[in-house]
C-alpha cells in the first residue's frame, strides 16, 4: 500500500515532477498552494509525509528583500513543518539547497562547512535549523540539498 503524500507548493516545478514520479509507485499525492493563507485550512492529519517545496527562488538578490526570503523560505517552512508535526504526520521532507554551503567552485563533501553568502542560502539554512529542532521519535525530518535544478519546462535560471 502506498503512502499519502502532501506537496506544499502546488504548481512548483519540482513538486509537479515529484508528483508525477511518485504516483507511479502507488502513492496518493495531493498538493496545496502556499500563496496566501488558504493552506492553513487544509487538513494535514491524513498524510504520512509532507514534502515542502514552496520557496522564493530564482530571484536577483536585489529584487527580493531579506525579509521576503526569510518570511517565505524560513518562517513559512517552519510553520508548515510544525503544522505537519502537530497533525500527526510522521515524516517531513524539506527541499533546501546546496547554497547553504556558500561554495561557488570545487567539491562539497561531508565536512564542508555551512556558510551561505546570499539571503537565499541564509534563509534556507535558518529553516533547516528550525525544522530540524522539531525532529523526535514520532516525527522524522529529511533535508534535501539539491544543486541547480533544470529540465524541460523549468523556469529556473540555468
């Protein structure tokens, strides 16, 4: 029997691709839009996993304020994780970024320090810390740090 999965970030590139992929394996996937406050009315209690992909991304650093990065990428992500935990969801997957390392060239390994240099990376690292603090024996937290994402139909900045 498959898992019941909620993707937060309804029309996101990664969320859509993940939905297409995971439903092939018998999972049931729902999505919820994170723009505005309507997501707060969504019942999380029937899900096994929440995959949080909503974020402010692909913006020039000077076109988005530091406050906006932290409002969406940190505070919203932490609020969703807390909501998932409080609703009895057993696993939370957070899509972070390799930007938390602050490395532009070279190799990232298990000993690479976390040292983001832009507001995007800083806001994602702050979210990782807040979300990780929620982890316990009943609530598993998974943090995924992909590199630049691109593919057919992707609106990214590749």
